[in-house]
């Protein structure tokens, strides 16, 4: 039958039910027998569905909370292109009023307006995706795009907090299967936490490093977010992932526990390490798309 296949049985009334079948050979003096057990797993499937539904509710709630904390910067991110559109449009009006409109200049102004409008549209599109409570998607996606999307969305916030971001994205990374919104949410949380950890640092020290690459010797990609804030006491290394653990005055302590649930649901891992000099690094790894076909890629 093959392992891990979804199997269905049929009840007397003709309806289908999910089943798990175990076959065990038994060697006896009378020959080979096979013990077959057929287990109705409808309730387990139902419980799994319910757990997934609750996980998604919580993930959505936590996402909306994180975004509401960023709302000031997001409004700013929108007001920039709007201000540029207004000043460009006013310049065009002035040209026209003077009656000596230079067509080439007006064309350039209109091009600027179009590109600024697109920029604002992009911010809105990304926000809507994150705020929406949609079905969890399973897409084959590039992790570098997830990183770039999140950093673009957070640009104003990072500027406001005077955090410099270094980005090291490995080229030609294999894709992973996942929900783009939930993976963005994980990264958003890690970046927000890293910035929070650096609020007491001097401005030149507020550096964030976001890195992607292959997980050494395994068929998984890894994303790491490194900050230069305070380190995490060794005994708290696991505790930070527990729900409601927070050291922040206004923290809820849900971010990392939700992130871990999301990454586990993607068959990945999320963990933290302290850096040798200062600060902490949060890493997550995700199996590459099709890694069940036993593709193993090493880092070199
Ligand atoms: P919250 O941000 O609401 O506190 P989280 O679950 O995201 O909730 O984080 C839990 C705790 O983990 C934080 O309060 C902080 O003590 C610790 N933590 C998270 N990220 C970092 C980091 N980059 N550096 C140091 N400590 C961190």
C-alpha cells in the first residue's frame, strides 16, 4: 500500500471514512498469516482539523496585533508616495497654468505619479494580505521573496527606529512549500523583536542582519535574524517560546509561541542562539519543496 498514504474505507451505508491500515506478517507452523488492523481515524482527523483552525485563528490574531503596533509607520509608508503624487500633480498644474507646458516634462511628471501610485498600491496590497483571515495556502515559494516583502513593509519603521539592516540572501535557493502570509508573519515578528531588543543600544550599534542559506548537510533552507541587543539568559532560551512569556512592559508574550506553531506546521524548526559578541539570533529552517524525494544539498 505504501507508507503515509491516505486510505478510505466504506461503511455499510456506502459513506466513506478515513482509515489507517496496519499489516503484520505472522510466521506460524501452518504458514504465513497476515494480521490486518483497520482503524477508523475520523475523530483524529476531525481533531486535527479543529487544531489547525484554532492555530490559524491565533496566528491571525497575533498578526493583527503586530501590525497594529506598526500602524504609525505603515501610515507613513503610505503618506510618502501620496505626498509625492500631490507635489508632482501640483507641478503639472503649474506648468499648464503658465501655458508653456513642456510635454517631455509633463510626461516625466506623469510617469512619477504612476510609479508612486504603484508603490502605495503595493503597500496596501501587502497589508491587506496580512490582515485578511484567509485559508492557509500551500505554495511553492522562494524564501528570499518573503524576506524582501517583509523588509519593504517595515522600511519606515526601521528608519524611525534608526535600525540599519544588512541583508545576505543566498542565491539560487530551492523553494519551500508554505503559506506566504504566515511565513511573512514569522519574519515580521522576529524583526520586530530584534528591533525591540536594540532600543537601548546606541544608534550605530542598531544593526540587524537578515540572512538566508541552506541548512548545512540537510534538505532545508534557513533564515536567521541577528541583532546586537542584549543576550538571552541560557535558562530562558526555550522559555521565550512559551505562550505569555514576556519581559516587555506592554508585551503579550504570544509572538514567538505563535511563530513556533507556524514553523512546526510547516515541518520546520525555530530556535534561538546568543551571538558570541552581543545580541541574539533567531533561526528558522524549512524543508525544501520536494525534500521528501530525498534531495540533500550541502552549503558549499
Ligand atoms: P513579546 O514580544 O510580546 O514579549 P514574544 O513571544 O515575541 O512576545 O517574545 C517573548 C520574549 O522573548 C520577549 O519579551 C523577550 O524577552 C524575548 N525575546 C524575543 N526576541 C528577542 C531578541 N531578539 N533578543 C532578546 N530577547 C528576545
